C-alpha cells in the first residue's frame, strides 16, 4: 500500500492545489464517509491537501463496511446523514436519499467522464432526469488471487492455464497439494456476502464457464426462464459450484462464514492460497505483509473469446445527501465534492488505491497505476498477452439490465441473505438443481415486472 507523499510528483501537487477553491474564513466542518475503510489512510492523506489549502475547513472522515452498514443507514433515517459519501450503490429504492446532481448548476466534472455519467442512472433504472451519483471509476475487476511463492512450492503455474480444462486440472492438482499440507485448509477460500454471491460471482463465473453477458441479460430480463435448465446460462455455474463443494475445494458451509473476520482473515493468514475477490484483498494482505508475493488470473474466456469485464454505471460513485441541502455549510460541501471528483484529485485517488479511472486524465498526465492487481492481472489482458488475446466484455451486467423492471422494495433474484439458505440446501443435497432453479424463477417473478 502506498503513502500519499510518494504519489505526488512533479507538477501534480501544483495541479491539485490549482484546482482547490478559494473559501471564506468562517470555520466549516464537513462529514465525509468512505465505504472502503481499508483505504482510509490514503483518503485521509488526499483530504489533508484540501484542508491545507482551506484552513477554515475541517473534514471529519469515517468509514462504513458490510458489518456497520445497517447502523449507518439507521443514523441517516434519524437525520444524521453526512454531507458526502464515496462509493455508493444508488438504485430505485434509495436514490431520493441523495441530491439529484442534474438539478444543480454548481456540479462539475461530468464532462470529463469517459462515459455518459449524467445519463447512467436513467440508463439502468429508467428513472428520467435523475443522477444521484458521480462515478469516476471503472467498477472493480473480479479475479482469482493467489500466493505465487506457495504455488511455486506446489509446482503449479496458474499463468499456464489456457482454457477451462486446464483450469479444472489446476484445481485438482492444487487439491492434492492442500491435502498434503497441514498448514493449508482450503483450495478455494470463501465466505458469505450477498453482493459477492448474489450479484457478481454468479455472473462472472457463468461467463468464465462459457456463457455470454447477453445470455445473462436475457435471463434477467425474462427472455430466458430461470427454471429452463437447458437454456439458463447460469446452469453450469450452479453445477460447477456443487462440484467444487462436493470435491472439498471450498470450506465446509462457507455461506456461514463472516466475510472479513473468517474468510478474508483465513486468506491473509495463509490458511488458503487461492480465492476469488476484487482488488481489496491484494491490499489487505500487503498491509499485513508488504513482501507477500501475490498474483492473480481471470476465468478463461467464454466461447466468444471474452472475459467478464466490469460495466461502468452510477455504482461506486460519490453522493451528496439530500437532508443536508438546507445546511449553511452545504455550498462548501459542494465545493469539496467537485474537488474530490476533479481530474487532478481522481489521479491521486486512482494511484492511491488502484482503480481504473472512468475519466479523461490527460490534462494531468494520466494515472500511473502500480498496484498488483492492475499490473499483474488486468494490464496483461489489456495488452493482449492473456488467453490468446482475449478481450474484456464491459457491457451491462444482467442484474443491471433488469433494474428498470424491478418492483420497488423487492429483493433481486440472487442478492439477499435468504440466498445463503438456498445455496445451503442445494450444496448439501436437500434440493436438486431443478428445485433450485425453480425457486429462483419464483424469486424473479416476485422481483420484476414486464416492461
């Protein structure tokens, strides 16, 4: 993990300072919440730049994670919203919590985005004339992550995988190594998080197992029934997950394991040497062991030669809270919001935590990303060096494509804690694949309406 001073080189500091607004001298306190608490030190270092240029402003920074989200939402409901939050998932149920950025004439930086940021929320939800978030980043890439030194001891080279058969053989060989090593417990480490096993993993793994994103969009939008075993593009995902569980590749009853305290902790402590995750786990491991030799790889490409790539939507954007609009400090919050999402600051943010910007940063010299997931896993694909030149498919995910159909307040077909019970019944043999897909069809019918 990098310190902020290392990131500020050449004329960048001057560029950032030049973009800072000249504020009045009245003392101002602004509350700022981040969702990625593991990067709080980096965010604090960046926000310190703003405070140095604006000594009358104090930014009170705090973080929220999966375990504290419910309490945070309760504070908002009780009138305790912050001014700004970074990394939010706005949808048809919660968007009124945030300021509609399109209704204000003092919001900057939409024009610098590399996608239609102003229209992204409407494009997904169908709600006209609303944009509650400004997202400056490509959504995170999901990949396998492993300890390279341990794989070398096992005599295994994940980078040699060329197709799905190679991948399956690699897992079988890794199982042999794990079974012979008392210090390692799992082939593929895992824990429960509704967003992981409800939104991302089913789609990412399905594409890796051969499906296309278009087929998954057809599934979510009702063109393919969930209970059609032959046509459902996620059928192979569920079959493969059962195969992995039956072979002992995954922790017993992994859906009961806490995401951070059990799953991530076991990988960080090397009780496992392979898992599937976003970029955060690279940084969490290296925060504990700066010399950890981490690497990763994506699922092999599907039949069209495509690797699942993250779409860019309003998700992961920054928001201003509507209940703060009448506060006398709100104008200062808007100035901070604009600075936080300016090209110069986005350059700092992307280099500090490693996200791929969804913004034109040519005016500040581009972003120099040096984090392990980007350098070792993402960039080789961008450079055409992986899987015979396979490309990312950045098109809209299935769940995103169906958002405009969803009945407000209903859980999505795969994305709630009840899915843990559905996975449990299927993986432990109490229900069949056909039973499980029939349950998901009923959940889809409750969640969505036609057109």
